[in-house]
């Protein structure tokens, strides 16, 4: 192939930004902000849910952006994208690349447990390598947690629980996933800066600097507000360098997600969002729930209530009016293997007294 032909092939490939990060780090909030500030660029999104409820996809579809209509948002809920690349990812790309008008850029939001490296390696596959390229891998990191010496809000509790259970592998999978995500990053977004002071921000940055193997830029962000040009248009072509990015799982054919459980909780209409937020925080503290996200129906309110929680830290706001869909509350709860579903449901229903 001539140099001119090679250049033409590179220019014709659709750039893809892989957005990775631990549960509750702020990936969906970040992507929604990008969609709302795309400045005419036609975008598509692949959302890899954890579990079988499309909460993140619904959050993004609620944007109402002409340049990223609902059909441009593809949800993958059959398992971690890095484990189901052949079954799910390639067909999703095929569907997006067939869209008219053509998309300018694809955003890929991985689940919190996904390892970026296998996904980036898939961009070498003959079925897609001439059509797409990895513009960059963006790792989203919870700044408040990192400032406290953790990669997740309640990491200390998780570590204690694992240490007390002799049946579990004592290598912390959460730390390994975090390390692998950082190792593959071309850009790090440090979120929740509004929840930490200057000293905390310095601790978070120092913790990142100690982990980053290369000169990777770190950008602090509050509320997902970022100029899309900062994370799109990096032009890295990460697939060409991915073998130089060493991770914990380089010698493994696959990795195991059996350390985590998730399930859907159906919630009747509620009257008081603040009171229900207290129940969610209780579920984190008393039933070891790592993450809660979903929608609730509030009595007398025409808009749906979006709820996102990381451990006992709960945020909620009205995101859009209820459409033709049935008004109902649905939350997905995520925790370690053995998460007590009955206890979580009882706490959320207010049927279990405070401990």
C-alpha cells in the first residue's frame, strides 16, 4: 500500500474514545455533558451496563440532542464489554457505522469492571481495523475517594470484608481493575473536585502521579463539565501502542467478575426524595451496597427523578419529564458477591428498622 493510500485509510476511520473508570466515578455524567456540548459534531455512544437494566443508556437518551438521537445510543447489557467483544461490541459498531448521516465520533462507556486493554486490542481485528481507531482512552477517577486513599468511596469496608472471608481471593480485584484502567489511559479526568479541599486535591493528584506509568495529562473536573475538545480529538491511535501498556492481566486469557452481584429493585411511587435518599445510604452502610443508580417516580411531580449513589453518598435531581413510558421506579443495586437482596429491598422499602 502506498503512503498516500495509508494516509487516506487513517483519515477515513471513525475515531472512538473509550471512557473507563470505576463504579460511580462519573463516566455517564461526563459523557452526557459532552453530548450536550458537541457543537454540531454527530456523535454515537456505546454504553456497557453492569447488570441487565439500562440506566446509563436512559440517562444519555434523555439528553434530547439532535446530533446524538436515541438510535445513536447502543446499550450492551449482556456482560462486561471486554469479555464479550466478539459477541456484542463488533455488532454494535456495525450498527453505528451503518447510520445515516454518518457519525463523526463514537464514545464508548465501559462498565466499572471492564479492563480497557482487551477492548483496545479488538481494534486490530480485520472486521473493524480499517473502519475505526481509538482516538484515546480516558480514565475517570473519583477524586474524593482518591484523596482518602481509596479508589472507591467505601473501599476500606470492602477490604475488611474480603479479608474476613477465607473463601475469597485476597488479591483485591477493585485495586487491580483501577490499576489496569490507569495503565491504559491517555487522559485522566479527576472528578468530584467540589467535594475536596486544596489539600485533598493535592493528595489525589499525588496518588495518581504515583500510579501513572507515562506522562499522562490529568484534568480536574466538577460535575462532568469539560470542553469536549479536551477528550475528543486526541488522535493517539491507542491500538498501535497498547502492547506497551502493561497491566495485571497481561498473562491471563480472561478475567473473572464473580466477585460482584447486581439486581433490579422495583420501587413504588415515593413522596419524599430526601427521605428515600436516607434509605439508600442505609443500604450502603448496613447491606454493603457499592452503587445504586436509576429512576424514581415522585408523587405530584411530572418529571422523573434520577438517582445516583456511591456508597452512602447519594445524589438526585429531576432530569426530564416522563414520556410515553410507564411511570415506575427502577434502581439497580451493585455489590460484592453474596449481596443480600432481601435485606437491600427491605431497607429501601422502609420495612427494616435502622440498625
